[in-house]
C-alpha cells in the first residue's frame, strides 16, 4: 500500500484542454471491439462480475453476463436464496475501463487478474473468470491509462453520447476512471475503453492530473463517502455502486480516495497499522472473526465514530451503520489504520 501525497491544487478548471489529447475525435479508427492483445485488455461493461469457474452460471445471471450488463435487473430479480447461491461461485467485480491481465481462456470465457485489486492469491491482481465479450483492447485507450482522468464520485453516473448530456449511453459505477479529453461547461469529455469519445456530467466526477494528485482523505471524508451508499443491497463479491460485499465496500472507498488496500477482509486485517480499540478513529477498519474473534476473519467494517461502524453486512440486508455490540463485540478481532 502506498500513501498518497496531498495535492495542493484543485480539480482542473472548466474549459481546460489537454494538448496531448487533441484531435482524438478525428483520430484513426480504434481497434475492433474484443480484438484482445495477447495478455492485456480493458473492461467494456459498467462492472464485470468474475466467477470461480467459467460458464457455471444460472439463466437468471444473464443480465450480468451480457454486453452491456444490466446489474440493477440482475440484483433486484434475485430472492435471498438466489443471492446466497452466489457465495462461492463469485470472486469480485472489475469496473468499466479497468485493466486486466488475461491468464487463461476456455471458449467464450477468459480468466483474468484485475489490476489494482491486491491479493496474496496472485501478484498480478485478483483472479476470476468472465465472458470474453465484456473485454476490449484499444491501443489509443491503452496509451492514455496514465493520463489525467475523471473519477466518478456519485454512487452511479451516466455516460452520455454527446456534450449536451441529453442521450444516455451507460450507467457507470462510483470509482470508475476514464481519461479526460476536455472540460467545458457542465460536461467532461472522456475516452472510453473502445476508443470512443463520450461525456460525463461534471457534478458526478472529480478530475485529477494523476493518482498522486488525489488529496489524502480524512477518516471523516471516508465515512461520508460510505454514507452515499446507505441502503444499497449487499452483493457477494460486489465492488461497485450496484452492490458491495463487506471488503469490496472498504476496498472501493479507499481506492476512490487514492489509497490501494487489499481486496479481501483477511488480507486487509494483516496490512496497514494495528490500532487498539480504545484508540479508534473514523476511517479505521474493524475486523470480525469466528471463534469469538480468535478464528479466521470473515467480516470488515469502517469505524464511523461514537462506537458505530458503517459496513455492508450480508445478503439479507444493505449498507448500514450499526453499533459495535452484540455479535460484533463478541467477534471483534482487531482494527487497522490505512491513513497517515
């Protein structure tokens, strides 16, 4: 994990044009969709859901396997029992434009490692299987992955087809990042993974020159970001504004603040700096384990102050704020701090 130096500047001024992006709308035609490079590709749907095995899905999972996806239809159509079935078959989610490394292929499915989701399971990133049709490789987009970017800070935000923001294209998730072309008025033009120019509403994004220019958050900042998702239904392996699991929630909140922490609760509980219960501050991560807190870690939440935590508990409920009492007090297994 790296700590991000505080940026002394502000988001880029309206109307600022980056000369390195000039002429993108008239540039050479991008590579064809799904024309993947040998080992690198980019997610071409709002959030790709990764599976432990290829093609072992149910008919009701179809909205999550298409391009584009319809994650709202998928999550809201499932009963509690159908959501519980996902515990085990799912791995994680990767957002629109997220870089992945392809490690295997079986028919219409590829196994990938998700860049930016650390795990001790694989150095290249979090592993899982996904439909090949949800990936794309475009040389222009690949060249701009380290350029100034727009970071979505609303729970979800629409990508528009034109700068007037009248016709929607895709609904994208919090923490999605796309290279910036131009900021003018209420719109931000961005490059999409397939090499097209699309537009975001300025109210939904922050624009940064680089990862290092994201301001270091306070613990209160992180808690307030988490509150944007109160009431959002839990989704096992979820790491998007369409649904989170417990560690997907904490990982994503920190990632959107420019700080990369492990993807899963177990590794999260072993990184950062240990914090005594009496020294907790907002933004600290709290861990809970079986066997009265002495066994393996199975849950993580974020300390919200005054003996409370904000978390995404389980498939029967939503992101919420709870008092650290009862089963949570019994299974408390320690806390870690990731802020300076």
